[in-house]
């Protein structure tokens, strides 16, 4: 039972009666959980805007609404407060009934949707052959948790890992393999050696690019310097507006000069890194055309060159295997993993289709789609015949629509690609997929403690596996310290500690990511994510373990409590508050889907855990005075544990019975 949905249902007809043909949906959106328990459980704030619309006093409108809505069984109290707020208190009997029904339900009282849709979720999607880094965690865990939530609510989900397995990184690796491979290292660990080659070629390409950019960059700085000096000479005019404008321009010029200098520094640093290393500078000298050559290798791969094709076929399965290891650790599965290469044969058809539809046209030798809303066109074929990222994405949409008749496609990809997706959706909706809803589920950057993108000291993005290892190691310390400090001495074997550390470590990383509003950047901190108090996976897992420990301590079989006929009774206000929160699980899941934000679920779990903790402080469970109260409270504890475990599972996070 979704209480909020039930309230909205009941209000709907009443609002139609009172509001006439006003937009009822927006009024229904104004029914919300109350912020403060003193105002009841829910609050309907629709009388104020409606009063304005109808030219009536909001308090009168509120009274009209209440007169029309049937809440007799559902609410024990309805109240009009202040300018016309309607405060609603759910009846204890009704709530007691519902919590008992939820307790007997495997779905914990969460109903399946009545309008099931087919969703394609495009997430994780790393460019293989490059090592996976911290940035990939976001797409992977957000996508996985959305897939789990959608499925639980009854939707069809196709989880698609759209691997970048055909891009320019392969040209770089092929070039690296042909010129720099260390056969012994390759034999020992292919993917490690391929990663090294990728980084090496990347670095050499960057070297030559940076070298070329230094002079123009210096010129740019000189120009900016002169301009700044000129601005600094300008005397105030006494005109406030003019002077303000001038001081703004001055500030801007200073900022731009500083940032141009920074760019120059980073260019010089890249060049110096190679120049100061005899081996690297020998490589650089011997491969001055490496940038162009690597691109050529990619082009040859795409044209079907047999050597390159063979190398690609040799590398690809190994790279895939390598990333599978990470997915196995994260317990993330996909339904399909075609990857970009799968769509290659469709690309000429995409271009000709768009030409025939009159959407693509030639511009400077390239095939482009000009869109009104965008300054730059979407390029679908370069003048040398090469297809682009966008071309593959259009083919992918075509395939997804034919194969699964998707209702919605969600792309969980970082915010830097937002323009790409806006253009993609505009073109696909206008061309081959008019009805499908597409959303870019964008997310921010993972930062270090000083607010910069999280990198290793050498400037590389941090490898994902190393990150997970570190989290598990830290979790082991946390778990061991917690166990060692138990009043009656440690309880866990080393093997158990290791298992717990695995669940806690991976959970902490995922939860830290999911609990932040996805569109914001967030600071990666092991200490914060593994705190035993606060909005962390560790706290949630700890709350779950606490419930299990009640049963252990009391020597009570959980199954016996679950099947007992003794119902949950809500007498203490903390019991009621906890039950109310348990009942709000389905609301939380609806909120997740509203804007595809898993942090709606973590927020909910945190609230639930807090209410549980306050219940546990105020209401003795094993020492309850009456057996019936003890049984009821045990049931409530168990139900809380089940919701926590279930919610965590929808986030892709496990639980343990003991910590
Ligand atoms: N491989 C791409 C990258 O790493 C992300 C792909 C996202 N999905 C898509 N259909 N474009 O940037």
C-alpha cells in the first residue's frame, strides 16, 4: 500500500468537484508527507493556489475539499491550519492493519506498477582496453540500482553495457603493440601490457600535441598580458555603471590570463616529463607522427585490414574478461553487451537513411545534421568516410527499437556528454524513434579531498580495482576494531571478518556514490563512507545486523515470529513512527523513479534506520513486559530489517547478520 498514492486517489475526485476543470494533477502533487509530526502525517497544500485560481478564501476552499473527500477509514484527524493547509493524521487502526499486511507480504507492501513499460538501460559502458577508473563506478552503480528498482516495480528492463570496443583507443593499442610491446609482459598479463601500451601511446601523442601548442599558448599569454596592462591603465570615469563594467572586465582578464598560464604550465609539464626520460624521449623522437599514425590504425581496423582486425579480435575478449572481473566483484550483471562494434554494419544505412529523410546534408565534405536549437551540427560521417560516436548511437537506437520496442531508454553517462545526448535525442525523435522517451541520466565528477578530480599522484585516474581493494582493506580494519571493542570480547573469526569486510567495503563505495545527488560532484573519502554513524552503507548494514542480533540474543527463531498469529500493535509513539516509515517504502521507490535518483532511496533508508534506533532506545523488545508486546516488537524489528535489506539490495548492496 502506497499511502500517498491512496490519499491522492481519494483527493482526486474531490478536487475535480471543487476545482472544476483546473489542472488537478498539479494540485495532487501538493499532497506531501508532513515535515513536522506536529502537523500530522501528510499535508495537502492545494487549497492556497486553488483559492487564488477560484478567487475564494483558501480556508473555505480547504473546507470544501475536506467536505468532498472520503477519509473516514483512512484518517483519524483532518485539520485546516494557517492560511489553508490541510493536515492529515492517518488513523492508528488503518496503519496497524496496513503494517500487518505489509509484514505478511514478500514485497513488503510495495505493489507492482499497473503500467509496466520496457526500459533499456545503457550504463557502465566503458571504453575497453583502457583501464577502468573511478569515474566508471558512477555509471555502473547508478545504472545497476535503477535497473533493480525498475524491475522490482514490475517493469521490463534490458540492461545494456554499451562497451566502447571500436573506438580510437584500439588504433592506439594496435600502434603500441606493433612498436613497443614487451612480449614477455604481454605473455604474463595481456591486459596489463595493453594498458601500459595505451598509456604510453597516449603520452607520446600528448607530447607532440603539447609541444605544438606551447608557442601559440605563449603568444596568447603575451596578448592577454598586453590587454590586461591596457585595462589596468584605464582611469575610473566616475560613472558607476561604466566603472563596474570596467572592473568586471579587469577581473575577467586577470582570470583568463591566470588560466592561460595554467594551461601553459600543464603543456610544459607534459613535454618535460618525456624530455627528462631518456627512454621516453627516444621513443618520442622516433615517432613524431604517432598521433596521425594511431588514427590511421583505427581507420584501417574499420576498413577491414586483416592484421588490425586480427589484433582486435585477439585483444577484445581479453579486455572483456578483465572488466568482467570488476563486474563480478560489484555483483553487476547485464542482459546484453553488444558494444559499439556490433552496430558497424548498420552505419552506412544510418547515413543514407538520414540523407533520404532530408535530414543529413554535406558540409565541407562531411555528412551533417543541422539542428535549430544547436550552434554546431551533429556530424555522422567525416570527410574521410569515418563514422562517429553519434552515428553508432543512432544505429543502436534503431536496433533497440526493433528488438525490444522500448518505451524509454536511459543513458547513464557523465554530464560532459550532455550536448551529445540532447542532439541524439532530437535527431532520433525526428527520424527513426518518434515515440520513445530518452533521458540522459547525467552525473557529476568524483573529487578528491581538495576538490579536484580524483587522480593518482602520477595524474592517472585511479584504477577501479585498486580502489575496491583499498575499500575492502579499510573495511577489514573497521570491522576488526569494532569486533575487538565488544564488551565481552571479540566474536568473529578471521574468515568471518574477511567476508564482512568484503560486503562492507564494496557496499561503502556504492552507497557513497548513490547517496549523493547524482548531478552533483562528490568528494571521495574512505573515512566518511565507512563511518558507523551517519548516512552510510556501514550504518545501514549495522542497523540490519543489530536486528539480527536481537533475535540471536533472545534465542528467538525469526521464522517463528514471522508466522506467529500475534499481530503488530502500535501503542508507543516510537512504534507508530517506525511503522509509518516502513509503510513509506513504496513512496521512496516511486521517488527514485521520478527523476531517476537513487539518493531518494538512501535518504529513506537513513530515515528508517534513525526511526528504528529511536524505537529501540524507547521500547524494550526482549524485555517487554508482556509476551504479546514482545512478539509485536520482534515483528516490527524483523520487518525493519527486511526493508533495510531489501532497500540495500535494490542499491546492489549486501547485508551480514553480524558485524
Ligand atoms: N563509452 C562511452 C564513454 O566511455 C560511453 C557510452 C555511453 N553510451 C552511449 N550509448 N553513448 O564515454
